[in-house]
C-alpha cells in the first residue's frame, strides 16, 4: 500500500493502486531504481502474487522472485560463467542459442541448460580437486625410546597439499594433530630488574637447576635462558642526572645503571651456568611505575639467533610486579618513530630504545605468532586483571600469580606450560583476496565445534590425536588466476602445513579456441567453447559488427517488426541489426523470436498456472500435453474422472466435458451425477414392482405388466442363494416388508449394457405369534420373587434396628451411677424425746 502509486503495471498503464487484488495475480510489475527514473526505465519487479480468502477477509501475499547467480552474471565466455558460481555451467553446443537469444544464455545452472536442450556432454562444468603432496606419518615414540632431532618429529599430518579451486566450490580436507612425547622445550626467563623486584631476584638465582630438575620430568631435552629489562634510558622514564645514571637508587643502595633490555644468558642446557650468571645480576631503578617490558619481549622474539631459539616448543616467561608501556607512550620522551619489529641487540644490549617507540599489542601478537613463542605472564596479584586482559589479546598465552618474593615461580611455570600445551589452536597465514577458510574441530570424547571454536581443541594430553576438517573456498578468480600459497600451523608449534592454491578461471575448451575463426564473421573473433569471443572493437553474437556501427538508423530498421516503431518489440536491444532479447529476473522465463516478439510466460493461465500446468508456452500460445485441449490447456479429454461407481460415464445421467460431468437430469448432481437428494433409495423405489412380479401382491399388482417390465426377474429358493457382492459388481441387496409384516429379500443390479437384473428369494421371513404360558409364568414368578425380596429387606432392616437399640441400652446401663447417701424425703418411724429436767440421777 505504501508504494501503490509508485509501482506500475506496464501493460495496463496504471498504478497498482488502480488494480484490484485479483487483477494482480501472476502479473509482472515495474518500479523505479532511482528517484530520477520514469515509467519507461522502471525495472521489472516480478512479484509472485496470490490471493486467499474472500474479498473482505483475505490474505494478500507477495514473494519477489530473483534470478540465479549464473544468469545475473551475463557471462560472455565460459571462463566468466564458471567464475559466477559453483552451480554454473556453459553450453558449448554451437546450435544451442535460439533466434534473438544473447550469448550469455549459454551460462546457466546445469539442470536449466539440460531443460533448454543442451546435452550433458556439451556442458562445461569443471570441478576442483584436493591433492596430497606430502603425508609423513605422525611420530609415535616414548620418552625412553630413540632420541630424535626436533626436525624428525611429526605432530601434524599431512604436511603439503595442492587445491584446485573452482569459484564457490569448497574443497575440504582433514588435518590430524598428535602431541608427541618428550618434545624438546626452550624456556627464556625475562625478568623485571627494577628496584621493587629486589627480593624476587634472590629467589630466581637458584631457578636454573631447580627448574631443570622439574622439567626433566616432562622432557629430556630442555634449555633455559635469562634476560632482564628496566626502562627506556630517557626522561621522564629515568633520571638522566649523572649521579642517577650511575646509581638510580638511593645512596645507601648499590644499583646498576638503568638499561632497556639485556640478554644475560642465551638458551643453554647448563642449569648451573644459569644460576651463576643470574646471581651476579644487580637491581636497577626508574622513575615511573609502568616498565618497558614490551621492548624486551619484542627483542627476545625477533632476535632468534642471539637468544638461540630452536624449532621446538618456545616458552617466554615474563616476570614483573608492574604494568607496561605500549605504543604511543614514547612521545613523553620525544620518541615518535614506531617500533620497526627488528632485532637491535649489540653485545646483548638493546641499543635503540631511545630511537623507537614501544611496540603495540597487535605488533607483539604478530611477532609472537610468527616465531611460535608462547608467553607466560608471571605477575603479582595486584596486576592480575591487567595481564588477564592482555592474555585475551595474545593467543597461546597464560597468566600466573607470582608471590611477592617469586618463591612459587617453578610451580607457576609448570602449571602454565601444562595449560598451554593442552590446547591446540590452528592459525592460517594471510589469505588472498576472494579466498575464505573455515574449520570444524573433532576433539576428544566426540566433541565437535564450528566457527571460531572450530580452530581449537582443549584438554589434549600427550599421545592424544585430534582432527580438524578444513574447507577452503574461492570467489571469482583471485590473484588473476596465479597460484598462491598459504600455511596453516598450530599456535606455539613450529610445524606447519603448506597449501598451494590453483584457481580454475578458464574452461578446458578454452585451450581449443580457434583464433580469427571464419565462424566469427570473417575472423573477427576467437571461436571458443561454442561461442565467439570478439576481438577488440567488435561486438555481436558472431562479432559481425564494430562498436562504431551499433546505433545507426539502418541497423535499427532491421529490428522493427512489420515496419513498426518498437525496436525488438520493446523486449530486447538492437545490436548490429539483430535483436538480442532481454533476460528476465526469473531464469525460467525467456523472450525469443527474430524481433523478441515471443515469450514463454504470457500464455493463458488456469488455476493460476501457466497453460493450466498441462502444457508449455511457446510464443504466447499454449502447446497442450496429450489428452488436454483449450487455450489454457485446462480441458481434459480423459473421461476417467467422470466414471461413476457403476462404471458408467456420469452415471448415465449426464455428459463428460473437460473431465467434469455436466448432469442432464436436474434431479441428479455431484461430480459423477450420482447424488439425488430427492430420490428414494433403490430398494424402496423398486419394492412394489419386485413384489407384484415375484409374489403377485403389493400396490402395483393390477398394473404390474405395464409398469414393471423394465427388469429381468430370477427367482431363488432362499435368501442365501441370492448373488453376493463378490459374485457381481454394482449390486444392491434389499430387505423390504410386505402388507403381512413379512420380510422378502431381493437384489437389484445394473449391468454394463444398462440392463437391470433382479434376483428374488421365494422364502419369506414372517414374525410368529406370542407364547402365552411362558409370559404368564414369568409374570407370576416375578411377583413372588419381588414379594420375597421385599420381606427379606424388611426383616434385615428390623434386625439392624433392634441391634442398635439393644446396644444403646447396654451403653446406658454401663454408664449408670448409684448415690449411697440418705433419701432426703425419708423419715424414721422412731421419735426420741429428751426430758430437759433429767439430770441423770
């Protein structure tokens, strides 16, 4: 409704708002692509519209139909076609195109090309492949087994592949990873030597031999190194007064001069040498709280030769009790040049701290990943939150809480190593533009993940094997068809998988092209894959025209039908005097013909289906399938839908027109003229005639010969002898009552030749009279039984009543209490009188 006055039905020449909903069904509407468009430049919207319900209570539904990626590409060559999408194919049959069709019609989905008449053998549809070039088996050994060099250990398989990539088609392969036992480890301990770490230095002095002893339980090939850092040697990070440059601490403390980073001990297998050199180190000092640790991490990472890194597990332990400076902080000291990420160690000292700014976190992440270094941040509890956030930005890193004096550093390192080594994270190198990669992990206990979680597996123990399903997809023709190489590796490990990418940008038939072919208008193009690829400056289906001639009036005249005004019937473009018909958004719909005057979608419809769904539309006329006729192929010549249950067409009471019964008898209705609401049943309708002919009785006995001779009568002795349903089809079994209340039985059947046959059983079923004696005896017996029952019930009730009364009496008797005192109304018969004058004498 919002755009009802904007979008137009071009054929009706009026806005959608002027049309009723039912008028819109199956129509193609046109709308603007920009605010400056007029009705002649509107693009087709191709709305698929249907209407449900009645006029006042209905549902108006629109679905926009869009063309597929193959037809959208308007490919002019086989190479362009296969780059459009995975499902696209190119028909190389030279006779495939119909009159008026563009060269790009050769490019479509495979099934669509076959439907259009292109044989499968003539369709170019190259597919990608996966080739494994190097596939060494995974190393399976024990700690006490044969000692192998690091480059002899294989933990990931395969090691090299070649992928041939077709646009849009993913090539999938599996990578298997297995942690090897007794894998060598290099550990570099990088320590903050600012004054606040004084007590920590004392505990680290014996770290070499103690850590060596613990790590021998994990690997027999362990090396350890040591480095220290403080801060950039410029203001305001340190004091630059001569005295403070010699001793940055207070006068009663003996501290070494400040420095940025110093490599004290390159990686070595001698733990005692570590103890000896570290014990000689002295604390230094600086002014601000954050330290210059990022400068030190960068140098440790990129100076592989000076540090002595091997291609084994590389661990960097970063120990501090403070925060860190990062890129941009160098401006405080007048340092504006970004860190170059290169090694600047001279005599094991970082000499360019005053020249280059601190590295950024992203720069560190890149270098740590490139050099397969896993970082362990051993920091005090105060700075745990800061380094936890940093850990989230640096893959394959861990954070441990360092005690105030670094007394727990060995346990911290062991725990962090176990945590890091138990997680496998795959990382790929930079992908060429137009190439994408996805992962699905299959980890322990059948756990599978997709997306970003598909890159990793956790809780992996030594000897565990996990699999990653990797899919690589290209879009178009990346790198102009040149081969590219990418690498996939597990973070923290030196092993990697090399993948060579070859891009399929041309069809095989491209190699067989015929330059300057006579078929391309006197050699003006290359006949390639069934079509002409025109030389520069030439256009047309067979390169028959130069670009300078495209819009001449003489050529346009060849594109007007019957000398009309419309060029290519307004359904195409005139190119070199030949109509090239426009494409429809719906790839199933096509314009065709010399003047694009034909199409396969503007034929009559029935039930909202083109040609009723029973034919094909050719040049706006329906070509009906067998057994169908009519302008919309909606008239069926098949009479099977008109057969009634008696196998008669329309029950003999109508005619079959277009597969639908038209009842000629007004009393009958229904799809096969079998329903007659006002008609009696078959049995009731023919009862009187059957009765008069079989038994000479009934209402029609006087007119029987005249009215009841329309059927043949067959007499049977008993009803059991009458035909059964399985003996004869379309038979009616009847049971009717005569005037004497007797039942008679007959069957009524209509044969295929429309004759009626009636079978009647002579034996009647008449009801017998009542038997008086049993009835009387039953009544008397019933009365007696009812009387006895009433007496018994009365007796039972009296017994219950007496028992209740007796129980009540007994209860009152038990509860009675007798008073032992004198009767208040009792008077004794003896009267005693005392003489008051008597004194006992």
